[in-house]
C-alpha cells in the first residue's frame, strides 16, 4: 500500500495558515487520502544550499522560526519528530554516486513544519528536510527522479513552496485577508494549471516567460520545489493531479500529487 504514495507539491502558506479552518481542513483531508507514510522527505523553499544538504536526523530537532510580524504563539510552537537516521541512510542510497548530502544541525523551517503540523499533527513520523541546491528545472527534476524510489519504501516526498508568491505586489486588502487574486496571480496559476494537466515539463521550465511574471515570482525559490516533486513522481511528463486549489491572501493554494 505504501508503494502507492505520490510525490506532492504543497503550497505551504505562512504560519497563519494554522488559523485558517478551510485550508487546514483541506490539508488534513489530503493526508487522510494517502497511505500513512513510514517517513517524510520535504524540500522547502526556505532553505537554499548547495551542495545538497539535509536537516538534523536527531529526534526532537528544534524548529526554525524563520518569520516575523506574526502572533508570538507561532514562535512557541513545537513539532518534535522521531529520529530520522534510517531515512538518512535510505536517502544516501538513493542519491548514490550523485553525492552524499551534507548533514547539518538545522531544524525544520516553516515551509516544512507548518503543513506537516496540520497533516500529521502527532509528529510521530520521521522527517528530514532537503535543501534546494539550484533553480535549474532540469537539475531539480533529475534530483527528484533519484528520490522516486523512496516512495516505494513508504517515504512521502514533498516539494513545499507556493505556486504564486509575489508578496511585494499584494494589495493592502490581500494583506488584511482578502483572498481575491491579483491579475498576475490568477494568470500565472491558470498557465501553470494547464501545463501541469498536460504534463508539459518543458513548458513549465520556461516559467520566466509565463503570464504574470515577474510579479508572480520576483524570486523563484517558492516555485522550483515543484520540479523536485515532478521528478519524484517517477514520470514528469505524466499530468499532475490538483489536490487543493483556491486562494489565500491573493496567492494560489494549488497543491498537486504526482506519480499515482
């Protein structure tokens, strides 16, 4: 049954996602549709490092509170996951000759722990976070492909980002919670949704020419985990299935499954 685990691309939101009853229900329902993972490997937009690095495998690794301006309660939250040494060994075998990941003392940043706290609230599944080593789509698809075999071992592979992330270009109403998307967010989401439904990897790789750019992604770290998830799905040219859609502060929540 675990062999049926897909690879996911999640819109991870900011910590206030945890107070959103709609989005939390959608993420919890997505987790409920999946076989229970043996372990989770997540690539978050909030950690860019080359060569590829991995978070601490120790049990109860502290969280990274890489945000400001939110309710102080979010900086007191915990997510004490079990020892992930076995997952690290599996990851090393998967990467093989492509290089041993740099093992760090880093904890999980909010691109990892915010969605996982909703999906698996008991924090009883080993988790490792993998860095984003490049923005090159082909290299990231190739990295994901080397992770695809982990799914057959019961590992849930997740790319965590945001399909639109033009924070400097949101309206004051968006910042106050209005979900109505700006035109650039709507246009980029529609463009991406069409290509994802077609499995058009080459088209998606040309994201800098997409409608809504550069406003949708003035920097691209929230988009590129998508390519890791596509590669980890095992057949990047196969259409992705939208699991969650809708809008949060004008940004698309579109989240997808690959490889089922």
